[in-house]
């Protein structure tokens, strides 16, 4: 993730979901927030 060769490239992050596939109204999965915060913490500054 911190390799400069990836700088500026769009990326897709696939993460596990708490309840599986949505069958009705799509709601924000609480794991999305946790996973995104973890990813952000890995970025070298």
C-alpha cells in the first residue's frame, strides 16, 4: 500500500461483511468504518 508504484492508482478494497449479502434495504455495515480506519492507519506519512 505504501509502495510508490501504486501512488495515484485507483484501488478497490474488499472486506468481510458482518451479516453477508443484503436482501433488502442496503445499510452501512459497521465493519466498513472499522476496516477503513485500519487501512488509513497503515498509510505512511
